[in-house]
C-alpha cells in the first residue's frame, strides 16, 4: 500500500505505539484521557492512509490530509494535558511532540 511508504505515516504509527504503551501504565481515573488521545492518534493515522489512497481526486485527498493534521493537533494538545497531569516525562513529551510536528509538516507538503 502506498501510505506505508510515507515517512509521516511511519512516524505516526510509532507515536501510536508509544502512546498505547504509555497509557497502559497510567493510574486509575485517567481512562477518559487515554481514550481520547488514542482515538485522536488512530484518526490521524487512518485518515492519512485514506487520503493517500484518493489519488484521482486532489480536492478530496487534501481534505483527508487536513483532517489528519487536525487529529495530530489534538494529540499534541492531549500531550500538553498529559504533561500537566504528570503522566509523562518532559523528555518523552517533547520527543513525541517533535514526531507529531514532523509528521504534520510532511503531510502539509504532500501533493
């Protein structure tokens, strides 16, 4: 599949994997935040893949890429909250946000 060749796709999958491992160790009471951040990263990955498959319709393709970028922004905001709640180290939070930022910029440049 074409989306698997995209660096931005691979970075987002890596972030999804790290988020899944991260939330598994959270104390009780943060399930709502775990669900939200996981839904957002899943949305970012899936809409990117779907948009990449819409080769024949540039306008539709761009719309899916924009939705993916919106989900990436949501994940970044969730990471801010996760940091505020001391559920992630500052270093890991910065690293994940850097990967999100890189993915976002790569998606913006896609044709």
